[in-house]
């Protein structure tokens, strides 16, 4: 029945009889958007347009937009579809602005930029097309000592950075990640996203009250790092986050890398909220602090039927943000924080968990193991812990099984990937 339901979701995600709209960088918002030749130009035009259930919006492959996407809702079996057309690389939706000019030297090696877009926190700096990232100073009174250190000034909406020369000439490109969602999922239902490349936002996709979403074959990278509260104490940012009410959502066949926090997460902290029928499956996740993170607070809340299955999770804690977390390094493939909600039927099966800085699986509260079925996974660490419960570590699969009563049929063996960047298994 679950397989039939999933096929039903996928089949209904595009209605071939509905209207198709096209968007490309060389288009015009004054056009009708109905063909490649009359395509729209901006995401803003998409956001202010009204779509009917079953309509589709296609972004031209190879093009790039620096705008937030606010999806329209479908209904029933007719999803609104956001995807790609043409040939080449997936269309890029970026949550950043460049800072390749506008730097002023204020003293020594300290440079300042007051870009008009800096009305929100700058979560991260990405240098030279992802060759490296900045180091964010989380303090009211920063002390700069090293190339690439930066600080956001909440009072004056600007950034300062340490550089031995003008950053505009020292670096070939500087992406300033703004603390915004690239795609805003608040109150979004019956929508499919497919074949999109989302980078450089504080969240890739995030929102309250989501229902019947399909996120398929999308890429997410270099996400997060924003100041949570503007008090220089905690940074945050996930690839895909379903918050509070979230039901009947699917995330599959995505490639998610270099997220400051979790690649994918279902979580909540309100009252009388529900989360059920959430599927994270067939994804490749690498170099995120958590491959997935689950927690749900509120005694009147319920979480039921969440599936994390057939995912390949590599090098948790191996990303850009690991060593600059003000709340301390984490690094888990599968992490569960305290659940005070009623949590049942959470399945973690048929995954490859390969390498994590802290542990492959971590539970912050021993009582939260109830409601979880964790089994048939490959849990491989060349060194380090298989699991952690509260503050006790379990270095091998045997001691982990005994302590957790999980993973009875799991193995701990090198999966033998084709290479460090190709996570298919070797032939044979």
C-alpha cells in the first residue's frame, strides 16, 4: 500500500493538460511566459503570478537567479510543478549576493563592505567558486587575525573582513550568503520541485505547515551559517526543513552537501502539531553536520511514519562549518534530540552511513529510542564511534546493538565506493 501511495503521488505531480510557463535569463516579464520564445525573466514574475492546480513552471537549464522562490499551491491530485527545461546544468537558484567590489579599508588588514543587501545577517562567505569559505566571528567585539575571518554588524548592516589586500582583488569571487530561505515553504501544499540547483542560502527549502510536497532530483550545497537571534551565540541552517505541521512529504534522489546543520530534518517546537508520512529516500548526503536531524517538542504533538531509507550519507561533520560552531562540533549521520512529543513508527533502514566526526547515530535522550526501528544499514567508521546515547559512546556495532536494541541485521563494512566523489558501489 505504501508503494502504491508513493507511485500515486509521483504520477499526479504533473498534469499534462495544464498550462506550462517558461522562465529564462534572457526572457521578458512583459511576455506571456507560455513558450521558450516568450519566456519570463525573473522569479519575481513567477511569485506574483497565480497558477492553477496542475500548472508547471520551467526554469531554463544553465541560467542563474538570485531571488527567493515563493511557490503557489496545487490541490488534491493536481500538483503545481517547478522544474527545468532545455539542456545543460540544472538551473541555479542562489540565496546570495556577490561582494566583488565596494570594499573600504578601515585599518590595517580590516576591510568593510556596506552592500545595500546586508539588511539581514550574512551567514557565510564563499570564496573563489567554493574553493574555501570564510570564518565567521561570533562576538560583539571581534578580533581579526586570519585571512577570511569576517563579522556581521547588526547595528549598521555591514560586514567586516580580515584580508591582506583588497578582498575584491585578493579573491576572484565572493558570494555573501544571506540569512533567508531560497525557497519559502510556509503553508505550501501539493507542489513538486525537480531538477533545481539551490546554493548559498541559510536554508535551501524551509517552512511551517507543509503538506503533499515532492522534492526530487534537486541539489543543495553550501547552506546555512546564519546567526539565530542576532546575539552571536548560535548559528543555524538546514538544506531541507519541515517545521511543525508537516505531512505527506517526499524528498528523494537529491544530492545535498555542505550544510551548516542538517541536510534534511523534520522538527518542531510548538503545541498540537502533527508530522506524518514523511519520506527521505535515495538521497546522497555528504559533508553536512548532520545527514538528518529529528526532534519534536510538545506533549500534545505527534510524529508518526517518518522514513529515512536507502540514503547514502558520507562524512558527517566534514563540511565547512564544523570547526567554527560556537555551540561545539557535532557530526552525526542520524541525530535525534529530545522528543517530548509522541513519536511512533520512525524507520531508519537500508542506508549507508559512512564516516562521522562524532558518531554515525546519536540519541540525546535514551528514552527517545522508543518508537524507532533502525535496521539493515551499513554502519562504517574507519575510526570513531558507531553510536552515542546521551554521553556514552559505542565504538563497534556489537556494543551499539546491545545498548540500543537496534540494528540487529545491520553490518559494519567498507561499502567500497567507486571513488571519494562517486558513491556508487564498485562493480562486484
